[in-house]
C-alpha cells in the first residue's frame, strides 16, 4: 500500500514538474531527474519501499486465508493486483513482449503469467546488456576482421532443394512448415484408430463394380463386438463365432476382378497428347463436405481417366494419416480434406474400382496401401507413370524430373516436408498439392507415345507397364506386428556389436517404445528416436539424469516416463555380462557352418543343439584346470584345422537364461533331450536290476545246496588244499541277499530225499587259489622255505634280517610303469 502510494505521488510530482518546466531548457536526462545518479537513487528507494511493503503483507497460509475471508481485504487485493498487472502489461508492450497477462485461463493462468514475466525479464536484461556493451565501446553486431583471401564455408543443401541455373528469380529460402499447436485430427474421427497388435482386416463393406460378391463376413459393418473391442479384434471374434474361412477375411477384396482384368485395345494404341490448361485458367474446388464428395464421385464416374495423388503425415501418428487427396481431370482440379471426410471416403470406390476408367498415379506403391488402411479404397485399372519411366530408362524417375522433362515446369519442393495437418491450408501449400496432379494426365499421354515408339509401335513394352501397375494395385496393407524377435531386425541394421546387457536394454527399450507409441498414437520416432535408443543401450546409465543426457533434444514422452526407463535399464544391467559374437561378413557358401549366429540355433538339429548345450555346461569345469593344462590346451587350439570351415561350429554362444526360459526353443530341445537321457538311464537301471536278480538266483542255488548237505546229517569235511591256499569267506552282501528270499518265500514241504554227493563239485567249497603272501606265516612252512633258511645260515657274510631272493619292498605301492 505504501509503495503504490509513493509511486502515484511520485508520478503526480513528475507530471507537475513537467508542466512547470515545459518552457525551460530541456537539459535533463529524463523528466524529473537531472542525471543518471538521481534516477538510480530514486529507483533504489522505490524498490526498497516496495520490498518492505510486500514483507508486511500477511504470509501465505492460515494468516492470509484469515484476512482473505474479509470482503474488504479481498476487494482491495483484487484491485491492487489488477493495477499491478496493468502496469506490467504496459512495460511488456513497451519492450515488444507478449502482454496478455490478464487474459489467461483460471486453471493454468498462474503458470502462464509466470512464464510471460520470465520471458520479458530475459528480453529486457538482454537489451540492457547490449546497451551497456555499446556504452563501453563494444559492438556485437560488428563483423569480425578476416584475413585476406579467406572464403566463408559454403552451405551444402540436399539434391531435392538444390537450386537450378534457371531459377534465379525464385526465393532462395527453404523452410519446413510445421505448426506446433495443431489440434490432433485423430480426436475428431468417428472411428477410433486401431493400433492393436492384431493383423489388419480390410475395412470395405460395400463392393461396387463386383464380379465376385463380397464375403458375408465383410458385408455387416456393425456387430455387437465393435462396441467394446478394436475393429480388427472384433473381426476375429466374429470370424470365430460364425466359423468362416480365414482366407476370405484377409484376402484382397478385388483379387478376382484384377486377375480377370484385360487391357482394352484403345489403351494399347498410340494416343494424341492433349495439352494441359494453365493452372490459373483451371477451375479448382476444395471439398470438405459430404455433398461435395458425392457430386465429385458422380463427375468421376462419367470420365475415362483422372489423376490421383495423396499427402501423408507419419510423425504424430503410429500408423500414419492421409491428410489430403488431389484429383485432377482434363478440366478441373480437386483437393479433398480426407481428415474431415475420413469415414465417408468409401463413396469413391464406385469410380476407383470401375475397370473402364484409368486411374493415373505416380509411385503408387505407398498410395495403394494408404487408401486401404484409412478409407477402404481399392484401385482397378491403374497406370503408374513411375513404372513407365523405369521402362523408358529415363535419367531419373521422380515426378519432379517428369515435370521438367515433359512439361518444362520446375516444381517447388519447399513444402515437401510440410505438416499437412494444418488447417486452413496456406495458398502456397494448395498450389504445391495441385501441381502434383495437374500435369499428370499429359505426362500419361506422353509416356504412352514414347513406350510405343521405343518398341517400334509394338504394344509389348506398354503392356508390361500395365501388368506391373496391376501388380501394384494387388498389394495389401500389412499392419506392423510386434513380436519378441522384432528388435533383432532393427539391431542388425545398426551394425554394432553389443554385449548381453546392452542387447537386453535394446530389447526392453524397443518393446517399451512400441507399446507406448500404440497407446498414445504417436510414431516410434516421436516417442524415442532410434539413435537415442542406441545411445541409451550402449551407455546403460545408472541414474535417470543419464538417460536425459543421452537424448538431445529430450522427447516429451521420455521426460514423462524417465523413471520407467530407468527401471528397464537397471533390469538390463542385472543380466550376466557376455559378449555376443557378430559376423559382419555375410557372403559364405551354403555348406560353410563356421559362422553361426544365435538366430541360426533354431535351425540346428537336436543332436547339434544337445552337443552345444553340453559344451556350455562344461565351460565352468574347464576353469578349474591347472596352469600347465591350460597352456597345453592353448597350444593344441593354436593349430587350426584346414578343413575347419566344413566342420560344425563348436564356439557357438548360447545364452544361459534361454535354457531356463520355457518360451525359448532351446529350452524345449534341451528338455526333450533330457527326457531321452532319462529314458536311457531307466533302461540301464532295469538292465542292472536284471543282472542283480540273476546273481541273487545263483547265490540262492549255491546256499540251497549247502543247506541240503547239512540236512543230510553228514558233516562237511575240510578239504586240504595246496600249500598257501585259503578258503575265501563269502561276502556279507551275498549272504544277506541269500537270506532275504528265504524269509519271504515259504518253501513247500516235500518228501525227504538224501543228497547225492557224487554229482556235486566239491571244489566249489575249497575256494580259489590265492597269491603267495609276502608276510611270514609259521603254519605255511614247507620244504622250499626250509631251504631258504638253511642257505641263509650257511652264508655267514650275509645279513640275517633279509631272505635270499627278490625284494618285495615296492609291492606295497602302486608305482607307475614307464
């Protein structure tokens, strides 16, 4: 309050002083101030008083809310605020800044006003700095002094916007028309764009000029499924419900008509080129209503040929948008606002599919797909001047070259990259769009004449152009479908070697970009350009700020979803670090298997894959080798086999996570081979069990013979074997195995029969002959032993502690043989 009063009093004093000193000499710096010091002193005092007054106001919070509840205080604040905003607007107008401070939205008004104040302060301070530099003698606008003979670098432009020698009168500037605040046309469409990850199904539901009727699954446009699910998914549900054939749903609707289309004789004859009218004298119509579109369709149905072209936008849409359609006849030019009439464009199918009307395009490969995707339009009896240019072997095949070659017209390509969503269209863009089709019918006549003259008036070359054009009209639009291997194709194009962490980050970022682009209906280049995705994948930033640093400029959706991107990068960093081998040389024979990539593992046989998996599992065991063994392995590996290129590769990298991922092919094959190995183990176990059972039966027979001998009442006499023989004791396992079946099985009581020892082999009970023991055994002394001892007694010079003969000292140890 005090500051505003002081300012108003100062202003009144200055006005009075100005009125009093009008007649005096004007020697002051500004009205009311003699010099700069006086002005600065007064300004500093005003600023200090305003700061003190603002500090005395109620603080934000409960205190301010309390005072705000009084109507007097509320009215005073509003009046003072309006006065301050008015003063700020005048200051901004004086400096040429935006001054709409008071006319702001209530919801976002505070933020917008703050931005205006910040921008205005920047402009004012920049001008003050320039003036201070000029006062100090520094001129920023002065050109720097260059040495003699210096030539500034030339600006290099691309081929499409390079100026020709005869275009000196035209403007030298090339600019990209792009509106930042264009309303998204997708919001006005009656039918929501289907960005789902499902195949594209033709939109056609009415088939004019049909020689084969449309399948029943496409005739009904509205179905109960259309209300809650996307169009493509509704078609699939309807197809499953009615159990109709899938080929009819995805087939080209005019496949039969195009296959049975024959070129008329008059189209293969030599025409007389009909000169075009100047564009200033040609009638032009801009069609943006349904009535005008119906009238245009009636006009086209009465003609024998017309030219067509499209203008497309793909940066702010996932699938792309057809923004304009240009149609030219011999007398008129039409431009159709396809954004406004998107759901009614199917009306033109009556003229576009009429086989008696020639539709002239230039480079119709993309146009045919765009017509099917956005409008459900199909073309029958197409002539592509691009294919005619290729058949004639012209120097260039662009429309710009054809216009220059046949019509001597220089096309203006300044608006080739313009944003065609702009409404209303500028006059320059309308003229550019008209140029694309206005001269096309005359070019159509000229190329037909040259095709016949080039082939000595024979229609063979012209017929080939008609056939190629028909093949183009048979093209079908295919929606981009995301799969788990979609990122591999893009990654191969980058020609960079990535490790497992970087490759995982690239895969996760690719999936995130595709999902978000489909949800927001934005192109993948708008969500996250490919070069930025490569940068993030290579650097693997540890912080969200690192992701922002990898993007310049930062895409809006990346700034919004930076935390989610950071989580994806962290997930990639947790992967085990392995280097993915990449072979850049792609030229090799069909039998050369020395270069195998990860994608080729799916084509290997199960045996090869099993061999690879076993090698990967044994890598950890190889790490425990000694230094000498490692050196020996390196030496053996250094010798290369000259026939190595014809042998299967052994150094194939297999990701360990793939072996445990149930969705991978390697997991299925390894599981299959594991099952086979388990079956083999079971067979081996069964064979071992059979062998054990046979051994048990033999032991049982042997024990049965012994028991029968005991039951006979005769005591088994010990058989004296040779010297040094010992009777072997039966093992405990055999005894237990022989005792078990006796407990479980109950032997039937039979009549007693004495055992016949004459038929038994008594050597079985004697045991095998054992080797001579090296230790002394007093019970085994024989004559040979006595002879040795007697020899030792006779030879008194020898030691009594060793026996005469061979030393058995080394028998205790298993020394290796040389």
